[in-house]
């Protein structure tokens, strides 16, 4: 009989592997997905010395891990299941199945304890490394697609393109032989190089390459396929939870990864029901078998099923006799039953300043009555009362609460923190040391009435010289009422301490003054920047504005972070020096403005003359370099102020005058028939022309007289 028992026992291997080193975690990122990797268990035959896949009794898998459980972001556990015939092998090792992206060295492992399903092997450290992929992996090729187009697309062509695919990053790279050639793809132009992520499935890339002078065009077509991968099935940590009552439909499957996409079906169903993304459980289930898998996505196929059983509920009773409830305790919640696989909760309201040590219970174990106790009761404040909460997984037997044990005496809480949590908490620490013993309950320390405590507020070593303590004060908890300590000692500006006997719930708050950073250089740069309207609206100005908007955060920095402030100031100065200043053309002597048809003879219609603006001899563009604003009244006779506002690369404005003059009446026709002789000299046939000619004659006569008088002298 003992031999039969021994033969039935099989060794169990649970290989727990921590993923990479700290440096590796930084390199690969927090969200590393291992579902595309397969680890194999190999055994060395005792008889031949050959290595072969080891048969395991887990979904009839042979040598391949079928479960990967994640712990935090830094490591995972690979479970190979029971070894069917361990005596056939003298050694075991884990290897990574051939993978295009990762590699690892073979890892020698030891089997876990015989017959122990929950005892893991020791921890092992895997060093997964990225495979070296040649920069010019030519798994994708480019071919000319139309003989009718110009350009050969061949290697001798100085504007030819090379197409490669990096299978590690799944990026396609298109490069031209001449770095100034232009790649046109998807109605976008790229000079010399184009890099893009390859989508899953078949992809066709059609693009042209144009020579630098635009005289030559080559046309290409590249075909690249990115395969989806087959993920491992969901983790074995998926757990079925029975409904809370017989005939209920509130069963669950728990243990889902919120970052993954799942679907499931019942044993007799053919279609899968999708699970809402971000879920950690599947709810609303009746008892039975369910099959859960990863749903197909853009990057992966649907995985194999993981079978999960939701069992019929097994219900046990909870009895709490009134005589077992101590005086002063009020039962807020205590269920009469509990269901295996689910949790139950007991909530008790306690007398002021009292704590529960444990809750005792008894249960039948065959003919015997066994006793035990629940510890770790959580204490919290609800509506001004202390409430004890016990939350536990259901037990597998009926229980009776036999007693609720309170800690003797009255207990108070002592908390500590900065007066200004926003500015001080990252910079200092406060340590509470107690003479006597406190009680650790629900993760907090409670002190019995009369306990002597000492509170020490100390600036961290790396902040000394950059800040100093300014206060250390005791308050009645939740109020601003100050309680005088028994003593207060100011050792120096870096460390203060106080002591007192605890008589109430208290808060110890400390203040800190952080030495401010020097912003003189920052102020100087901001003064140089001045009005933002003086800069051209472009990417450089956007960068400058972005930098300026960050100044508030840097002005708040303490002296310890002065290098950070100096670096910001240097970046702001660089953005200022790169920004393009708009030329101010206000009152510029290099600007000239011409109004077409000025002065304008009134014709009954609004006058809007064409405007020509030149700067340094160059004609400016209306709507791009300047805007024209006419006064509202451009129909009446008189002078008109026409405003020119400079925009774009220029700023400022100028005003030019235009004139609208009356239309003059025509002079009567010459009756002598000889016509208007003044017309032959270019003078208008009008009264105005006559007056002008007469004035000109008078001026000539005056000049002649003046000359004769000078000669006389």
C-alpha cells in the first residue's frame, strides 16, 4: 500500500521568473506584453542524456508553458503543471521557443516539492534580450510599377529608392539614393527618407521619387505583410465564483486583466459574448462550465479557451447570539449565511476610543467543537463613530460568533504631517517615536491614554541648506484647536522635537520655509521678450509662447532646484533668440504708398483706389503684408485718411491722404472759331486753366522785372 501511494505522487514544477533587471524594465517599459512568447520545459533523459520536451499533465501540453500570471509590472510566474514521469530525467531546463524579437539563454531549473501544488520552485531570473536586427533587413522590396512613367527605378538611377523593413519594430523605411530627392506617398512629401509603422495584414505602399530639380520621376510599389500572432490562453488565475444563493444568477469569473480584451461562452453555447474592455470580472453567471479566451484584435488572433467552472453555491450559516455581544457595541451588519467562494462582511459600531482585538468563533469538526478567531479587523470613522469592519472569504463550515474581545483601556490616534501639504510634503519627513507600546490596528498605530510620545520633525539631509523648519504644533484632530505640548525643543533650523502624554486624538503639524530660487536672470529674459505681437506668427513664436506659459511652475521652485530654473531660463532665451521679429514700419522712411487715381474727381460712386505699398523698393502683398482700411465716407468731396495696417512679417500702421474733388463745369465754346490756344500748351480748356495761365504770366513778368532791377544796381 505505501508503494502505491508513493507511485501516485508526482513532482510539481512551478517556475517563478522575475522579468529582467531594473535597467531592463526601463528599456522595455512598464506594459511589456509577454503573451506572444512561449517557454518550453526540457528534460535530460537519464538513459540517453538527450534533451527532449517534458510531458506535463496540463491541457495535454508537452513542454510548453500554458499559463503566464503577471505580478505588478516587473515579473511573472510561468506554471508548467505536474511532471508526468519525473524519474525519466536527470535534469531540467527552460528555453524560449524561437522568437523573432527576443532571445534568452537556457535556464537550468529544479523541481518543486513532491506532491505540493502550492509550493513554488525557487525564484529564477530571466534576462530577455532583444535580437539584433540588421538595419537594412531587405524583407520588403521595391519594383517599378509602370514602364510608361519616367525614371528607371533601378540601382544606377541616382534618385532610386531602397525599401527595407525592421521586423523588430515593424517599421518600413524608404530611403532615396540622393538625400535631396522627394518621396511622395499618401499626398504627402518627404525629403530623402520616410519611416512608417506597418499595419497588421497585407500592406501595399505605392510612392514616387522625384529628383531634386524636378526633372525625373520614378514610381514604386512595395508589398509588406505583418502577421498577427497567436496569444497564449488566459491565465489559470481565472476563478469561478458561485452565485450568492441557490438558483441565483450572480455568479462571477474573476481574475481578468483589465488591459486585455476577453470573450466567453457557456458550455452549450456556440457564440462568444464579448466582455467590456477594462473589466476585471465577468458577472451575471449561473452555475456551469464556461470557456474564456482573448478576443481577436488588430494584432492577434483569438486565443485558445480557458475552462472555468462556476459551481453551485455551498451555503453555511453565521450565528451571532445577543449574549455574545459586549455592552456598548451595536451590530450594524452581520449576514445570517455565507457562500463558499464569496466574501462576507461584519460591521460593528464601537464605544468611543475603543478597539477590537479579535472576533472569536466556533465550528463543528466531526464530533468535536473547534474554536478560532478573526484578527485584522479594520477600524474607520463613520458619522463620528468608530466602526470595526471584518471582511473575510467564506469558510467551509457553519460558525457561531463566540465573543468580541476589546483592547483594554482607551486608545487615541496620533497623525503627523506638514501644515502646507502641497509645498512641504516632498521636502521633509516627520518621525514619531513612542516610549511605551502602541497597538498596530488596521495599519495605524493607536496609543493608550496617557502614553508618552515624542515627535521629531527633521528636514531631509538632501534639503538641508535649502529650507528650514518654521513651526511644530499639536492640534486636536480635525480642528484648529492648539494643544500645548509638555516640551518643545528646537535643536537647530533642521530638526525640532516635542513630547506630550496622549489624552486625545491629535495631529502634529510642522511648517517649513523653503528658500526661493533666484529669478533675476529669468526676469531679464522676459523683459527682453517684451510684447508678443512683435513676433511673426510661426512655429518659433509658438515655441516661445509655450515656454513663457511654463514660467509660473519654475518661479515656484525652491533654491534646491536652481539648476532646473537655470535650464528653463536658457531654453526660454534660446526660444527668444530664435523667434523672428516683425519689422515695425510705422513712420518708416523706406515705405512709400501710391493711391491709384489720386486726387479723384467725384462721380457719384464710392471711391476705393488701388493701393500700392513698397518697402525698401519691394512691392508688398495686400492681405499678406498689409491691410487697407477706408473711412466710411468715400463719396463726399474732401481729404480722406486711408489707414494702412501692416501684418505678417511687418507691424505698425501709417495713414495716407487721398482727395475727392468736385467735377468742374465746362467753359463756353470759343465764338471766334480759332479754338482754345491754351489747349496746345497743355492747359485744360476751362476757367481753372485760364486762371492758371494768367498766374503763370504774372510770375514770369515779376521775375523779369526783378532781373532788370538787379542789373541796374
